[in-house]
């Protein structure tokens, strides 16, 4: 008795499947940034595995050495695998292929926060384009995707502000910028052959490659490995932490970063407490008995401490 030969999907068929999946995602109203990241990771994995064979993909995911298939800007850890599984599951649902996705334990850690001196060293050591990118991220805390959408008219040199078009469901906002940054932007020389109309290089991966190379070189030169850990999103975390430290106003930080929910902003209270912990300060303590009182305390700059018997305790430096 013979068995039918296993059907093998050709690379051309996979490419067509990915294209059709992209069109389906667009038709169903998925955010352009979400579609782009999903298509990118599917293309990467399709060079190694047959995307239409989930068991083969699952076996590949279990290989702890598979990170060498990707660029140095991509860390293929459990968090990255979990993000891929979300994209891959969407692809399989489109193809009507069933699978049981593996589950990976993600260890949540507070983000790395460099010193301002380390950030400034990296900015001063970078070329005109990258230094301006890093400076505006430092001053505003915007996402790199928001930065790559900036047009020249989004910079108001008279009012010294930048108008940020949001991504990932965030809020739009207008934030102040420094004279120093305005000069850096004015000094940018655009390639006359460039076809893009944005203020900076519009491709995030290209900017990340520039940053990766520059921070690695500088970290080696200065003998400071911390500089090699500075990424674009690191500056967003630094901005959120410093804004809360300077204002103790979590609502202000929420607006600055464009968060829809204050839950996303609360991490900066923990970061600020960890980085600027001082034992000789006095605090005013308050107890919230309900959600309204909690909101009033947060708006007044109080930080959450703990809860007991359904009472929530908050504190604020005097």
C-alpha cells in the first residue's frame, strides 16, 4: 500500500500566501504598523520553515540556537517568540490551519534607564541625522514610529513645539522642544535624491542599524557597556521617569507619552522611586476608600504604595 507524497509548499507559494494575508489584514482594518511587523516576521521565518506546517515551526521555535538566523538588532528571546506566535496564529487563522501554540514564560523586568550623561555622550558622538533623532526622542519621549512620521511642518520653530501624530492607539500631543534641537534640525542636510517627505529617515530598521553601530563603537571606546544598551525606546522610558521625578504629576506624564490608559504610565512611579530613592525625605500619606478618591490622589501627585483590607495607601513627598 502506497502513501501519497507529502505536499511541499514552494517559496513562491509562501510569498503569495503572505501577500494574500497582508491584503486580508488590510481589508479587516488592522493598523498599518501591526500589519507591517507581522509581515516582516513572517518573511523572516519563511526563509527557515514552511509556514504552512505549524509543527515544523513549533519545533524550530523550541531550538534555543535559532536566534542566529536574525539580525543583531533582533533578540529572539521568549518575549520575541510570544510576539511571533501572535502574528503566526493570525496567519494560520487566515489559512484555516489549526495548531496549539506553545507558551513561553516571560520574565517582566523594569526597563533599563541610562544616566543623562550617557545619553548626551551618545548624542554628541553620533552623526547629524542620528544625533537629531536621539535628541528629539530624549526631549519628547515619542515612539520611533511617531518620529519617522514627522513632516517638516510638524516642527513649529516660532512656538518651539513639535506636533506628534500618534501610533499604536496613543493620543496626539503637542510638546515643547529646545532651541538646541531646533538648530540641530535646521542643520540637517537632505539628500536631493531622497524621495521621502518626512523630516527624518522614514525606515525604522535603517535608523536602528545606525544606532546599533554607533552605540557599540562608543561603548567600546569609553569602556562603558551601559551605552550599548541604549535603544530608541530607552529614551521614552528615560523621559517618562524624569518627567515624573520633576513634576510628581502622573497625569502630566500620561499626556507627555500619549498613553490612552494611566495604567501604562504607572510604571514610571516605580522607576522614579527606584532611581531616586531617598530615605531622609518626609511624606504626606493618604488613604483612598474608593475609585474616585484614588483618581483624586493620583491627580494631586500621590504615588500608590500598597493596599490592605480594600484600602489603598498613597504617599507624596512634602
